[in-house]
C-alpha cells in the first residue's frame, strides 16, 4: 500500500507521488488545503527568512493559466504560433488542486542563497508529505513552465526568484505503482579518511 498513514514510519516507507494527469476529484477543500500548506511551512529555515512563497491557482483560473503558458511558449519559441499547444492546456487543467511554489531568496543577509533555495525545496517535500497525510496524492512537476521567465513573473517572481515547481493535488484516479529507487549502497558510503 502506498502512502500508508498508519504511522509516520509507514508513511515515509511507502510515500509515492501520483501522476498529475491521472488525478481526479476530490482535491482538498479550502480548510484542508490551508492545513496542508500550514504543515508544509514547518520546514528548516536558517535565519527564519521564509525565502519562499506559495501561490494558489483556483479552478476558475486554470484557463487563464493555460493562456499564460501558451502565450509565453510562443514568445519564447518563434514559429510556434499555430502549432498544437494542447499539452500546455492539459498541464494547466490537470488535477483538482494546483499550487505554485516559488523560491524567493532574501538579499543582503548572511544566509547563503543556496541554503535559502534548499529551504524552498524542503517546503516542496513537506507539501507532498502533508497532502499524503491528509489522504490525497501529490505530484511535484517542473519542466519548461518552471523555467520560463514570463511565467515566473506572472506568479510574482522578481530577479533572483524561481519557480520551484507546480504541486498538483487530488485523488488517485487509479492504483499507484512503484518507480525505480536508488540502491542504498550506490548512494551511501562511509567517510574513508
């Protein structure tokens, strides 16, 4: 069983993202989404800077999001006008709930930008854990839409900010399946000095 909520250890041992394109309703209601985000904010944050922002994208904003993606794609890819951009429509409309996580490093402080960006990544992992703990599946996606300056600006990014990812939340539309995981001995070693 994936995302086993019987204990914290069971959850960590069985955590599995769902595919955003396969998610169905229901997604978290407003109160549950608030709780999920509040839990995600309980993350390591050296200097207490909160160097991240979360933007919620409502159901009635999905078409506007799709238009943003298509406009930015055409602007960044001359000659793309008139091509089939249905994949961008599909991306914008998948899963019941959509959050955009931004890394917003604070300038002029002693905490290195890298540590602030890692804190934003920790918020992302906590979003998935919190969604799964509430009985939903989540998916953290990036791709072109996370690296487009025009798309990032539309979500309030300024110089030095970046989209960490799009977090799609909902109910699994089918059974989850395992994916390959790294072998312990391939990624862990003792310090041999």
